C-alpha cells in the first residue's frame, strides 16, 4: 500500500474533524467519485467540480471565500498553484495520484511519493480512507482504467455489474454495467454548471447503482434522463470520427458541441489500440485535446512537441491532455508525429 496506514489515518482525522469542508475536485468520474465517497462519509460540506482547466489557481479563491469553509479538500487535481494555497488562507488538504509536485502550506497525499509506479486512482484512496460505498469506488476506478484489489468483494455484493470473464480495465469500461455507470457519471458532469451541481446533489443521495442503471427511483430516473440527452450528442460526434492508416489518429471538432475529448479519445483508443489518438475541441482560438496511447509513453513526447509553442500539456504515461493555440496546432501535430516515429524505432 503506497499511502501508509499513518497517512490514511491522518487524512481520515482531517476529514472527520472538519465542520464545514469544501471539496474541490476534477470534473471526471474519478474526481466525482472521490468527492462522493468523502462527502457521504461525513454528510456535510459542499462540492465543486473544477471545470475547463488543469490547474486549480487563484481565480477560484473567491469560491472558497464565499463559502467560508474551515478546510479545503482538493481531489484528483494534477496542479494546484501556490497562489491559490496562499490566498485561500485555510487548511488545504490535497489528495491526488498524478506525478507529484511541491507546494508549501498544504497537506499533500499522493501514493507516488512513496512508490513512483503507484498511480492508482484518487477514488481508490478515498475508498481506503473512509471504507465507504463500494460501488462508488468501483465506478471511479473503472472510469480511470483500473481494476482495484477489492474487485472480488464488489462482484459478490453486486453480481452482474462486472462479470468474472472481464479482467482488463478497458473491457470493464466498455463491456460491463459498472463501465456504463462510469460513463454516465462522466456525462452528468457536462453542460451548464447549475445542472451539473443539481446532478451531483442527486448523486449524493443515491444508495445503489441499480437506481440509475435500472431507473428504479425518482433520483435514478433523473440522472438517467439527463445523461441520455448528453450521450446522444456524444454519439453524434463519435459517429463522425474516421481513423485512417496513420499511426496518429486526429479529430478536431468545434466548440458548439460539449467537451467530450476525454471520453472520445478513450473510446477510440479502445477500438484502435494500435493508434495514438488525439481528439481536440476548438474554442476561443485554442485547441484543447485529449491524447491516448497503448504502447507509447506520451508525456516526454508532448513536452518536446510543445517546446517554444503557445500551449501546455501533460498527464499519465498513456493518457494526457494538451492545450495549444490554434495557429500553433499544425506545428504541434508535426512535432508529435516526428517524436512518435523516434519513439517507435
């Protein structure tokens, strides 16, 4: 276990002793499930998904000040600026699984500090901290392409949601009912902030995955209906993606559609594991893209491709994001192709 028992116990004490916690989490299912696990353990506080940018920066300080919490919990965010930590002027507790960063005046929990190869999802560690809802933890882990060590317990408690013959994370995500739930969680994080927050509030009250998957309660029906509308828009974009002969498959779409770059890149790499997939969305003069690979380590390639350009990017070995100015994107793509060829030699 890469987060020690002492660290897990310390985090648990910080959570349980907080009278008015404010949870700020990445707007993907891993971040959402991390929040749900911690919130449902104490049933107090407020949650806010951090949308549209990789860093939690000083522009979010006002959100903290307005709520006036006694402690801020940051979940599944790869980057929190020192300015944010300084200006919120409250205890900041940060639980993450991305490559570690150094910050002052923050309580930082990351398994990669103890084991550089342990990037198990944030929702995995949130579950270990609170021993909470197994199905919520499983949803977050599967969404982040991870089969956790509690899969056997999950199968006994929720038969049929993840069949025994499914052992690979990617198959769990696209061929099982728990994977379907993971994708539902992803879709309800899309759209207008008011609707997203309403969906999150409903999710804090749902007691079983079947409420959503089988629409057995009013809350479950609400989540199902909302995700169905968003899923239809997703399928429309997906149907227009063509994968050619090149090693790198690229598809860029306009901002009049919701941001589905992460979900689209995941599904395309699942269908075409021999490719490197770049799915981008053009908005406000930038192309924000999700990049996936099965056989090439992406961060060093992206770092070289971005050098001297107006953009930023990074992430895990096989799953990254990048944001590049529209006029620089052709050069970024040219460099990506060049660096990928080098990596494959």
